[in-house]
């Protein structure tokens, strides 16, 4: 009986610690989401780039060949 009680108390303490960790993680995520997007090189140079929005440019993408797998015209495939 006593080992089960100790286990349940330990799990309760762990859940409270986990809640605090999760709230900090959400706060960091929200703060990063509020930041404007930056270039990939700039974000990677930061001390903590987690959750940051980036801008990636692909030169030549407009002229790259591609295959159109399906086209829809007037609602018909």
C-alpha cells in the first residue's frame, strides 16, 4: 500500500513539473511566432532558432521545369 502511495505522489509531482515545462515551451513558441520571418542564414546564426519563421529563396525556381500531375479546369479534372 505504501509503495503505491509513494508512486502516485511521485507521478503527481512529475505532472506538475511537466506542466511548468510545457507552459514555458508554449511561451517560447508564442514569442517566436510573433517575430517577423527572417532569412534562413540569419535565423541559423541566432543562439536559439527554435520555432522561428524563415524566408527561403529558391533562385531559378520560376524557370525550373516541372511536371503537372493533374490540372483542374472549370471544376473538372
